[in-house]
């Protein structure tokens, strides 16, 4: 039996519990002792972060051999054409080598809360949303992938890791799941903490 914590990490919160520079950390969101992230999410990215105190569960989630699918909602600059989407689907060349094929589809602007601070818009350049699913975990991979096709990422929200999603979790909120493999997890939801400084 293991407990997994699903956190909807806000924008500009470090994926760690302490910071010598005084930046916002996970300690301002979740006060469960002894847990640590299973994987990472960039300071300027939002969405699902998994945490646990169980080393074996952490390994099962993060090890490359598991090839856990990770899904992102990505707001990009401009409107990628079919050729650009095909490139993402087949894999693009990055400085550290080609990416694996990704699942990609266009999204109608999803119903997501406002970001603080908001995305800076330029009237002359439209934006659009994509849903991108990958099975790798390279540093800033999705951002580098969209840049490679000429459409820089403006906002990045991870919505799913394997079978776990942020559905029903507001930004800053978390819930716990007690995993009784292979039975259905028991869930307990928690609202965001008040007064988080960002």
C-alpha cells in the first residue's frame, strides 16, 4: 500500500520544498512530511506534479523504461499548420537528438484559470493551443519541440501522467490516492492554500 499525492502546481513555483533565494516552493502548497516529487515540472510550467514518500513507487513512475505518457496543453505563438504538426508527430531534431514520435492535436482554447502574471499577448500575432503527449522526460522538451517548428510556447500545463490527471484540481490544490494495487485508489481532495505569494 502506497500513498500518492497529486498536486496542481501553479506558475512560478519551484518543484522543491526549500529555496535559498526565497522563491515560492512546494512548501507553500502541501504540508505532508517526508514526500518528494516523482519527476519535475519547470518553474514556469503549470499542472500535474506527483509526489510520494515511497521510493519504489517513485521509481515506477519516473524510470525511462516505464515510458509513462505525459500530456500537456500548450499555448503557442502563431497557428501551426499541418506540416508543423506532422513534424511533431514524427519527431523533431533537438540539440540532444531526435525526439520520439508524439501524439499531437489542435485544441479549442481550454477552460483554464488565469495565469498570474498573465501571458503577454501581441495584437499582431495570434496564439493557439495544442495537446501534446510524449513518453520522454528531457529538460524543457515540449518547449524545445514547439520552438523547433517555429511556434514558441507561451503557456504550458501538464494535465496527465500515465493514469493520473489534474481533472477537478484547481491551481494550488492537491489530493491523495491510497494505492492498493490493483484495486481502485481511494481519493481525498484538498483546496489550495490561501495567501500563497507568487
